[in-house]
C-alpha cells in the first residue's frame, strides 16, 4: 500500500476548547490507477485530510505512511521530497502565479527538487503542452491571460514536478461549465494515460458520477463511507451523508414523485433517457 | 428602467469587447446576462455603473443619461457585487465592511447597525460580524459583499458572477434571497452568469456572444434553442439537456406529462 492512514486524528486548540478536525481516519490509497473523490459538507475535514497527504499537516494522533515515510516521526526527518511525489493543487491555484512569464512560473515547481531540477524546462514544456497552453504564450505574463488559462498554467506548475499522485482541492470551482468539462477531461486523460492516482475534493456530484471510481465521504471529521461510487449512490443511509444526488438521479426521483415512474438505478443521463424510452414505449 | 442604445466598448484600439449593444431592462425585473468567458459580460457591468467609459452609445438609468456629470447620481441608484470578493473587501471586520457603503451614504448610525444586523443574518453571516477578512473563506467573503450591496437599498443591483465561490447549498440560499428581495422590495436585479440553471430562475435573459447580443427573451423560451446555446458556447446543464433530449425525441415528446415534469424539475432546483 502506497499511502496508509492508521487511526489518524487531527486536533487543534481553539479559544476555549479543542476541535477535532479529523477523527480515527483509516484509509489506504494506491499510487497508481485510483480516481478518488473526497466529498462532504463544508467543514467536514476534506481540506485537512488532503493536506496530510503530502505532509503539509501532520497528524496529532495515529500515523500516516506516505510512500515509505512514516509521520509523525520522533526524529527530525525531511519531508520535502513528499511534496514532489504528491502534487497538491489548491483551490483557486491561479492566485499563486507570480513569475514574469508563463514558462518561468511553471519551471518554479520542478526547480525546487533534486529529482526534477535538471529537467525543469523539459518538464515545464511537456506540462504546458498537456494542459493545452500554446508555445506562443510561453513568454507572456501569466497575468495577461484569461482566468481559465491561468488555472491551466497553475496546474501545469504542479504537473511539471512529475508527481506520482495528484491531489486536487475543488479543481472546477469558479469555472464556467465548458471550463469544468475541459479541466476534468484533462485530469481524466492524465489518469488514463499515465495511470496516476487522482484524489479530488469536490462538491459537484455530477463530476463524482462522471469521473470518480471510488468515493470517500467525510462527515464531521470521520469517514462515513469509502467505496465504489455506484454503491454510494445506492446506499440506504445516503441521506445521513448530507450530500446531493447527481442530477440524473434527482431527475429520476422527481419523475417518480410527480408521475409515479418506477425508480431504477441509472448511472448517467443516457441510461435515464433509454429507461424513459422503455417506460413510454 | 434601464435603456442601452448602440453601445460600443473596446479596451485597445483594435479589440472590440461590446459591439453595438441595445436593450431595455424593465423596473423590478430580474434579468440574467449570459455569455461564455470573454463574451464581454463583465465589461458590460462595469460600463453600466460608469467604471468604464464606452467609446460610443448611450445608457439611461431612469431617464438619466450616464455621463461624467451624472455618474454620481447614477451610482446612488445602482449597486454592484463583483466576482472576486478579495478586491472589494474594505472593512477591518465583517461588520465594518457591510457598514462601509452605508457610512458613505451618511445614513444615521442607528439605522446602519440595524441594517448590518439584518443583512448579515439574511446572508447567514450573523455569527461572523467580528471576523477579519483573512479568517473567512472565499464563499463567506462573497456573502459579506452581497450583504453590503443589499444593505444600501439601491434600486438596481448588478451581481457579476457573485456566487462563483459558494458551494451548491450557498448558491441555492443566495438565489432564494435574490428572488425574495426582487419580489418583496421590487429591486431590479441583473445577474451576470454563465450558469443556465441559475438564469432559468430569472424573468428575462440576454445572451451575449463575442460582445454581440444574439438573443433575448424569457429563459424558458430562449433556452429551448440548443443550437443557439451551442453557438454562444454556453454548456447546457444536465437537467435542461434531458428536457431537450425528450422534446427532440419523436415518441417521448408526445408525453406532455413527462415534458412538463422535466421542465418543473429545472425550475425548482
């Protein structure tokens, strides 16, 4: 197992009491082939959890093994290399662009790690190509391109570090619908072609239904579900997870309530349409 | 009432952002201005409140023509909430930020306190009044910006993608709040968005593509033209997509109950 959480808790001291952001988290993740959505209400611990994946935060109880490095450690150990192996893309990553031109900005990430610094230009160009930023823009300021392009450049900055695992905190937030599809198709392509594990926080159940293979549901700092997405959406306790159903399932429910159409589990919009064709034959 | 006539705007000499735009917005209406990224919709918002000056054309707000001389008078009538809350948070705390506009309007202190409390509650930020901006999430800052704009009781409020950082529940709450204020207080609301689902709830839609008004009308009618939506690079949301698929299916479209049920699904969300 490449990443393993054992009874991990994260607590912090508030003004008068202690808050438990994560409680008794047990989680195993492979570095190849997984596409995991982490979902849950605002404040359920999603962002705290993913920041443990590359040692930006360390557990206050329990242990995490990240690609062989065990945290917390009694000895002082270097964790910097984990930030290269587990690439974390924050919310609104375009706010972190800073260099004078796009190529330099993307080179910044790989220039920080011995594994990648000798190849920074090569990796930067490869990543920019992957996210669809044209060579003619390399010398442009990252602040003179559109918001959607800025986000792509910021993502290229993480990809250029050549991480094994890609962690994304709400990658589609604030994008227009076309931008959402484009960005998700990009991650899906990376996942399919390079078998990289993708771990993604999202509120958008349509994205979960379309792209994720496995879903981890957090509620008040605890994992309340970890399994296949189809099992999640058919789970009898689904209502206790404080989540929405994907649109096609909400439509099915609506048609059941208004027209009395018999409910059936459908995986996507196309299945719903064929089901309706069958019902109204 | 807003009247726009033959409006043209360009940032640089060669790049036209708004091209010969004319439209009317009725008093008390909730109108959505839709378009893809770069279609000129945010620019239009800034031109409407006089933050950017159009090269040609006219804008009338309640029969006052927007000019350098009238811009202050016009801004008393029109409020705007921008896309990025970080660029508009001016107060040291949430309370100060919501009060900022009211203080500039020289509203009595007592009334300011009342309005701050009321609008903070309406946007669900009443427990955060003492917080500083860096303690808030993007979505919370957007709620504060919305409260600040609503508290000023302007006749017209423009929301420029003002819910982009909220989670789905937050968007739902803010949408209901906008609708309530529009219905109860009769404010004219202009929402600038690329979200067709959100725009479905408004009374009227203007669709921009490359700075040109390509269609206007009731959302329920305008959005039926799938080709037009595609042409304007707007993505059809799943709920609307199924409705259109059913309407285009020779057999299913005969099922009027089904067609109606799918339509109401789109409206209720």
